[in-house]
C-alpha cells in the first residue's frame, strides 16, 4: 500500500467522540487543530505538521478582537493596536483646539470625554456672538437686496426732512468756504505781499456775494420747510388737555400720568420754538416790522432750540440704555439655546438633534437682534448730533466767546452730516423692506 489516500479532516467533536477518555488541551483564541493528510516524501509516507504554512490552521479566518470602542472596519484589532489608537486619539484631542464629533454609526455606544468640562466654552453676553441662522434659501435678505444710492438720495429729496438736512449741509459748507475766502482775501490784501494777479484772482467780491446770497437763500428755504406747524402743535396740546382734564360733579379731575410727562414737555418746547422761528421768517419776508419783537423772537428762538436739544439728548440716552438692555437679554437667550444644543450633542453622542440655528425661532431672534442693533446705532447718532447742536447753540444762548471763529460752522456741519446719515440709513432700510415685501407677494 504505497499510495495513501488523503483522509477528510476530522472535526473536533468527532475526536471527542472517538476518544472520550482523553483530555483535550485548552487552546486560547484558536480553533482545534485539524490534521490535513499524509503526503509522500521520497516515496515514504509522512504526516504533515499542523504548523506548516499550508496547514488549515493558517487557512482559517483570522480571529477578531471584538470591542465596542474600535471601528469594525479595522483590519487589525489586537489589544496592542487598540491601545495605540486610543493613545493617538488622546494626543490628537489634546493638541486640537476644537472638538470634532465622529460619525455615530461606527460606534455601538457613545464616546465619553475624559474631561466633559473642557468641551464647554462660555461666551459672555456682551461679546461678539457667533451663531448661524438660516432664514431660507429662497428668501432674499436685507443684505442681499441692493438699492442704488441715487435712488436713496432721490427718495430723501422727495421728503421734507431730507430736503431740510441736505440744505443744512450745503448751507454750512458754503459758510465755511466763504469764511476761508474772506480770510484769504484779507491775507493777500496786505500791502507788502499783494500781487496784482493774485488780487485779481482771489479778490472777487462778486463770487462772494453770490455765495452769501445762496447761504441766506438756503436758510430761508429751510425755514419755509418748517413753516406752518405751529397751528397743528397748538391744536394737539388743546386736544390733549381736553382729554385729560374733566369736570364731574363740580370736581376737577386731572389725569396727571398722561398730562405731566416728557411728551407734553416736548410739545411745549416745540411750540415755543416754532412760534419764534416762524416769526423770524415773517420778519425776513417783511410781514412783521417791529424791531423790538424781532430781537425778542430771535433770542427766544435760540432758547427754544436749546431746550429742545437738551430734551432730545435725554430721550436719546434713555433710548440707548433700553436698547442695550434688550440686546443683552436677547444675546443671553440665544446663547442659552446654543448651549442647550451643545449639551444635547454631548449627551446624545453627536446624534442628529434638532438644529436650533436653522429653526424659525432662531431666525426670528436674529432678525430682532439686527433690528435692535440698527436702532442702537441710530441712537448713538442722535446723541452725537444733539451734542453738536448744544456745542453750537450754547455760545449763542450764553453769549460766550467762541474758541475759534469757525466753531459754530463746524458744529453745524457735524450736526447736519449726522442727521443726513441717520436719514439715509432709515430711508435705505425702508426701501429694502418694501422691495422684499414686493418680492414675497409675487
């Protein structure tokens, strides 16, 4: 019997059944050894070693060290490599400044950070808030809508307030040019340095007279724009007193809360200023001719404007404080929502949770925050504008010597420029909102 036929492999259970009294060795992490066949070596039959590379011991599938903390797709998941992977991830998280969330589908249980407090970053309410808000992909926003500056200025010119502010900028700019032209003429008229060519070029009285006439015309034009408001202001005060003062059963009842407040005080100041301002215009038109009343009206016009400016400054400051408080409260509210979102991701191991920033609530909060910031910037403009008016009018009311000759001119330019900027911002925002409303309706 030289030819020995290969026998089929004997299973482990068959070996146990065949040798019930023989104790089998304990083998760790390997299947029971299987003896393949007996091959002929030089015509002599010999048994093949189970450790030979062609043995089935090496052909069996590789044993996998199953663990819930290691990716299933890893080709080598031995405990030694697991420790290296964990060490590499720890070093990566330690060096990285941001927290990255892996895909939850590769884990059977969520990963738990060693230091949960390190993943939370507190943001103060007054700091620059960083959050993403999606208003809608197909909905146009205020920033995406573009309106030409010419269209905005044209809209301002069609408004009485816009005409007054732009005319005031032109008026005080011309006053500054005329002042410097006069100074240049005085300097060049010195007998030691006067040259005939320079004198003919700069000593042009005709141009200065035209510029001075334009200044007076712009001043009168602005007074015409303000003219005619006194009767309506007087009527509003009379109606307000009638509504808040009543006689019942021979008893006088006064609603002091609605009558004695800053709104009523502002109406009195506006009436006081309007009467004197319109009286000076009537003098320019030579409707009134009494010089005594002209002096009185001119002086009390400055008093009325001074009182109005102080009240407007106080109201602007109070409005600014209220807007700052509203902005702080809203930022805290948004920050709490973002913090809740971070905590939810921590607890759920990066699972898909409700996105607060993409919700309609987050969109409304962002719009409200932008609106508050817009009004806050306008309040700052009002404060600076009123300060410029006070700096202009204080020297007139108290008849104080000016620090330099062009002090009131520069304060007039400052106040008129700030008023124009505020009106430009409001006009632009109003036109953009109208354009967005038109697009939504279509």
